């Protein structure tokens, strides 16, 4: 290998950097040798500017470096020749464009590229300035830029302060949390179209399609989130209104399934004693499983023949008084206590599993929400007053009328509320003892 010093002596190597010119274009070649394992190797770097970007190409052979430099200089010169073909007006526009962009530090080619991309997305007849004015109107500088997750946290905190039911709070955490995880942006940046597409694409955790009823519940809660954001002045009213006006998924029609009088009779007759009170309350007062799982005995006013469902235990977070029919009083009388939980299970899911196992043992097919559906159906058949039944069940009259009307006859209603505990057949009534006359003498 020839050293750098001996190479200069033998070949008369030129001084670096070498300048290669073509017109006003200039490309330079630098000698940039490097050392590897104690040995020095020749390297030549061709350097020039393409716009504001510096280009560097490295070669181990000086001849190849010179050829590349010459080619680059010709290309740069040709580009300048093209610029020389511009008219006076074009050159003035070019210079003006550079002056306008200079404070922003954006190259002209990038500015043109961004502009073309933005205009391509605009509707026909709308200019970029109009679009920017509309964006500025919807996102005024005085309005806080709150991220979706921040607004969700505030709404849940507000719900907790208003002491909404644990069931409702859990639903908010689950649904709004999923929405916030998808839209990791400012809440004002979520457009109605984005929201609509997200609702349509919702799937269950196992990847299967989500029912329209579940999608409907998602949409209703998230629209409430945007109205909350509007009240906090995080978004304009019209954005919340636009989302509220979106057509919601139409829930699939569901069949209301109830238990027959015979099935309920078999179930009550064989149910374990510890779950019997909860089972009877669900069947004859229509309480929800979640309400039952949180109920304590002090809410059962046997002497007043009512059950008090507190706001902290009701799904709708509103207090209601549920009358107790005569048969329910009979079912509860042997089991009533002054305190403690009515249900032996730690939560509504565990209690529901107990009900299902009890039904399975006597060959009764379990129906989801069947006890509550049965109460409302038989109660409506008996009193024919949807408003009254809705008040007792904590529902709306419209819902009661739509889902429970004419499911059973009035006679079946009477039979349902005439289901009573059976008296033990092996207990005989003892005759009243008679006191002998002799014992009373004197």
C-alpha cells in the first residue's frame, strides 16, 4: 500500500479540496482518508448542495469521485438553466414566495407539496383559506384544548360526586375508557364522521360483531360526554349537537322471556333457604339483580309492606318505594332479619349463578332477566296500569307498554301473585288441652 506522503511524491497528487465547476454550479471533492487497524486508506468525498440540503458521496477511487462530481455539476447547472427560462413575472413570484416562507423556515417545494395535499382533500369550490377560517372558528385560541381522556376523567369524577350508582359508574369507566383509548387527541378534533365510523366498527373483545343494542348504549353515553364537554366550554355547542343528531344504531328486536307459574312454583319449592328471600323479592317485586345484591334487610319494611330501593342502590340512581304483595310477605316472614345483606352472594353475578343452578336442579330453563320480566308482565296483566307498574319497577311507561303488554292473561297474573309457601304436611294440629273439672275445684 502506498502511503499518502509517498503517493504525493510519486503522482503529484493535487491539493484538496478539488473544485469542479459547470456554469455557476460548483461541486467540491475532499480528501477524507480513514485508518483501520493501523493502516490508512484513501477516501474522497464529493460534496455539494441541492437546494438547502447538503449531499455527500464517498469513493475510494479519485477518478470515480471526479466523474461523479462532474455529473453532479452538470445536473446542477441544467437546473439553473431551467430557472433562467422563467419569465420576469415567474421570477418575481419565485422571489416573493421565498420571502414569504423565510420566517417559517419552510422550503418552497415542501410548502407547495403541503398545499397541494391539503387542497386535494377539500370539497369542490372550497378554498384552503375558507377551511382554515372554519377550523379557527371551531377551535378558538381562548378555548382550552382538552384531550378526550382528560374530559372522560372529569365526567366520571363529576358522576362520583353526584353519587351515581356503582353500576352506572362501572359502565362509564368501561365504555368511555374504550372511546378515550381510541381517540388519543383533543376532544374538539373528533368529527361526527370519525365518531360514526368508530361506532359502526365496534366489535366485542372476542372479535365478534357487537350488537346494535350495545352500540346504541355506547353512542348514547359518548354523546353525553360531548354535552358535558360543551358545558365545560371545551367544545362549541354545534359539535355536541352534530354528534347528537347522528342516527343511532337500531337495536335488534328482543323477545321478552318470562317464567310460567308452574316453573316459578317448582323453583321456589326447591330453592336453597339462603337464596329464597332474594328469589322471592325478584319474582314478586321486580327488583333488578344488581339492586338485590346491594340490598340490606333494613330496606325491607315488612310491617309497612314496602321495599325501599335507595338511590345509591338503584340503577337509575333515583329512590323508589316498591309495594310488597301478600304472597311476598308470606315468603319473607320466616326469613326476615333486622340487618345484614338480603343476598348471601358477594355480587349480582354470583347471585345470578346461584339462581341458575337452582333452576337447573328442577329442570327449569333459565331466562336472562326472567324474574324481572315475569314480575312486570304479570303485574301489568293484573292491574292494567303501565304508569303504576313502571313506577314500581323503576322503568318508563313507554318501555313497559312496548315490551310487556299482553304477554300473559289476567288469570295468569292472579295465579302468579297467589304463589305462596306450602305448609309442611307432616305437622299435625294439636287439639286444645282440656283442664279436668277436678283440677279446677276448690
